[in-house]
C-alpha cells in the first residue's frame, strides 16, 4: 500500500494546492459496485464524467488545470446548477428531469453513487447532467469559472456530530468564500441538514458572510422554528430545555425542487427535523 499523501511544505492552509487542509467533501465510502452499476459505469462514464487532471489523490484536481465545465454540455448557454454530494443521484436526476432546459453538475467522490446516478440518467434519457468525481473545495477553486453557477445545492452533508469533529464539517466561512466565487450575482445557495447544531452553524456562516443574504431572515422563529422543537427535546445532547425559544429564525420552507430522497425519508421516519436554508449572493 502506498503511503498517504502529505501536505506540501511551505504552503498556507488556505492555498488550494495544500492537501486536505480543509474538509474535502462528503465521506468517501467503499467502491464496490453491482453488476448493473458496473455496466452503466462502463457505458456512460466517458459521456457523463468530466475528466480532470489529478494532483495528490484520486479525487483531487491539479491547481493548474484548465477545465471548461460548460463545454461538456450539449447546450452550454443554459443556466448551471451544481449539487455537491449527490449521493445516489436521486435529487439531481429528479430536478434535471423536471428542468430539461437547465444544466446540472453532480459533484461526488463515491463511485457507486455516481454509477447509480448514471442509471437514473439512462432510465430518464437525460442529456443535461454531467458529473465531476472530485473534492468539493477543489471543484469550486479550480473546475468552475467565476460567476458561472446559477444555484449551488448542498443537501445533508456529513454533520460530524461529535464536537471534536466539527472542524471536519464542509460548511464554514472559508467555504462561503468559495461558494461566492462561483455563483453569479443574485445566485442562490441552498442548504439542508437534519442535524440542528449544524443547521445553526450553516445559519451563522450565511449571516457572517458579506457575500450572502439569508432570503428568509427572521422567518420561522419562535414556536414555528424547528430549532425550538428540537431544543425542547434535545435528542442530540440528551437533555431538554423546555423554555428554549429560537427567536432568530431564518429557516427556509422545504425546497420544493428537492425530491424526497431515501435519506430524508429515513430522517423523517425516526423523527428528525429538517432544516432548510436559502441564501442569495449579493
């Protein structure tokens, strides 16, 4: 087994060439595929996957790469929506099917997940979906041109629920800078999570950023807030605060363009609250 790549000496952690200085994307799982997934992977990989030059790792992108994402779509002039962490492709395939005049880019590191997306693309006969198998920060730093994205979606990224692991979370102030770089002025950033303290972190990131405004600032506070309900039970901390009220709010209604994925359905089944946030680039 080859040794793990190490950070490049002399580079600041904010440098995009620094190896894994920040959370890279959703956790990469096993790569074993079913026979059906292998077939569609072999059939559609060259069409759907945008090939990128690698750097330190299999899911990295070389910082000097010259990538024209839009040129890989049959209609590059159409608006581009990017979903980071597409999982099994349920949300992006559903949206692409319902919005055939919009281009969709899936960003995912999990090979069987991308193969499952390709199965959906094949079944629905979609020509408006492409994918990059790479770490999210590097896609935003290198692969996407400035102000080229109409909407950026990140639904249910790993909450890293233990306090000592919060530093691994994807949505941070630094990530907001990256999102602002690729979004067009007036572009939309959509977030969703089923973990309340990650939702609070996401809300803080939006509110702290000079590049974004929360489109639902002050909304769904008080008794209507999902945070109020959660904190009064507080299953995450195993202690309740029956007097807690979320006076701040800022939660968006559930995004109608997001199909109910198997992951979200399971969250509902066990009684978890879903937090949606929607921000606009100023």
